[in-house]
C-alpha cells in the first residue's frame, strides 16, 4: 500500500507550511485513493516565494556558465537514478500509463542535459559605427523573476520545459503547478533541484487548491519583481494572463492547446497511416496538446483506412495505468470525462457516426472514432482533450489544406505521403507552428523551437525562449583620444 504523503511549498530553499497550515487533498484518477496532502498557497506564500526568487537573482545571473551547467547535469543524473520512483508518482497522480511516465522521465533527462548547453547561448553582437573611435556592441541580460504556470497533462516534462529556458538564461523562477498534479508539475522539480544543490531561491514552487489560482496570479501581476510569464496551458487562461501582462508590461511566452490535423495523402501506405494515426490520436488518452484531433484523408483511401483504424483502436488495452500493458488509462478527473462525453453526444445529435467507442467506465474513456461530424459541432473545432478523433475524407490536396486550416488553433500538424518531397512542399501552407512530415503529430525534441501560432500561442519553449526572457542591452564607448564634438 502506498503511503499518503504530506507536501509543503518550496521557497528560498526551504520547505514550508502555508499560512494556517491549510492543505488540500490529491486523489489518484484511476483508483480514487487519497494520494497526498499538499500545502494550499495564496498571496502570502506567493509573495514570500517571489521575494526569495528576487533575492537569489543577482547571484544566479552572475554564476559562471560551467557551474550552472553542472547543476543541470546533476539533476539529470538524479532523474536517471530515481526514474522508477518518479514514474510511479507521476502515473498515480495524473493517470498516465506507466510507459508514458517512464517516457516523460527520459524527456526530462534530455531537456536537462540540453539546457546545460543553452546556458552558453546568449550572445551579443558588435556593430560598425559612423562615429570615429566608437566601440559599439550588445549583450543579453536576464530579466529577473519569471513565473511559470505549468499543466497537469505532461506534468513533469512540461514543468521542466517551462522553467529550463528562463533558468538557463540566468533568471530565477516561481512555479505555480496545476492543482490536479501539484507534485508532478512542480514539487517534484523542487525536490530534485534541492538534492542537486541549486542555490536557495533559484526555484520556488507554490501549489494551490482547486479554485485558488487567482490569489497567486494576483500576487504575480502585482509584483514589480516578476518580469515575465511562461504559461503552458489553455487558451482561455492565456487570454486572461496575456491581458493582465499587457497592463503590467510583463513579457509572456504562451504554449497553448491545438486542434491538430493529420493529412493523409493518396500515395501513402495505409498500414503506416493507421499506426501513425493511432499513436497520434490516443497516446496519453488524447490528453496532450499535440494529439491528433482530425484525420483528413484522401477519399480513395478512406474506406480501407477507416476499417483498419477502427480494428486497431478496439484492440488498445485499457484500464489500470500501473499495468505495463495498459495503453489507455484514465482521464484526469470526472469533469474531463463529462466534457469529452458531452462533446461526443452533441456531435452524434448533429448527425455524426460513432465508428467505435463513445462510452466510458469509471474515468477510462474508450478510444473513439467519429465520422460525418459537422463543422458546427464543438468537437469539430475545439480541443477535445480525450481519446476522440474525427476522420474526414477529402477529394483533393486543396480541400485537405482548407480543412486543416479551418480552425482558430495552430499548434502542430502532420502530413503523410509516399513522397517526402510532396509533404515538404505542402508543409508551409499549413497554419501551424510545427509541421511534421511522415511522423505523428505528437513529436518533440529538447533543442527545437516548440510552439504555436494563432490561438495556440506565441513565443517558443526550448532554447529559443531565452531571447524572450533576456533583454538586449546596447553598449557603446568612445575610445578615441579625440574629444566628442557636440552641437552645443
């Protein structure tokens, strides 16, 4: 039997209890068992963490790159040593299958090791000058304290991804993890960095109970020390944060959701398309921002593809996420189940056909394939965040492009073709921040510029976000012995 854990919040290198010793409970999505008691933070705790981050900032910004890199590599080594323990926590808290939880740990290690190199990325430039004897150049300077808002779905890897760029650039961070995964999406980061020897105050974590995000956000936006926001989350939250950031002139990077198309051209191998679609649509129960939401397929391949796709979906093992054989685990909570099922039922009422799935047991929703879904149905144009995908046949490449771009989102897309160059030629026409050719929509690497366009956000995570979280400072100096000539 797993022991119920008590967790404080992490500020200034210390574990603390919230004001009044208030806490909230976290339950396992699959079993419903109580997993942990977590400190419930509010404005007071957030301000304490912000102050700790501000105090730590000058020394962290000035620390030599090699010393910072050594800390990142030490954290990566700890993850390797404790990967099974961490994967178990992640699986229990978020309902992630144990295989995906282990995969997340490998991604964290890759990102930490890559970030050790990003530390050397900030570079200045030298400029010629029309003034004789003038030296002109620029440097990059970290902003200060960055607030990272992290989600529950890829809880561990995404919390690191939100924090690593700002940290590598020389900023300190305060992490506000999702209330549905406070340990995996934040407190675990604090534990590892504490063990790795990161200086006190460089990383601070303030969890909160459901409905308690507002008090922490208020403190973040009221503080002059917080100079940037890095959000990985939903578009509605992003609109609120971006508006408030605009009023307070805080810089933002927003990696949001997506309505991600998979285009299957008429020259592709159908079995390959089925394997790619199955992974893209149903990996992590469809709870990844990069999951395939709509398969846009050449009509001549439609019937064969659909038959094989349905057969494959029906064979996916569902149930207990701790079982290594399980591929479809639970959704994060009851509200998620209700939202997904409501979307499916609405589509059916409007004329859609369920080819397979459409039902659930407990919090496990069956892999669901829909056809004949009208565009007016919510599920046809809004992010589902469950194991539900639409298959839509088209008659031409032009139709495929039109359907793919018929969304307000623009995170990722994939194109499958028997001719790679045909896919590459088509890629720039798709309105997405990431376009994959002959691979699934769920696809990422530590060193690439990951992010969306349109309602899927702006800015990029990975090394590119270091430009967002540093200032360019122009420095010029006259070194000639001749005196500067002024007009008066």
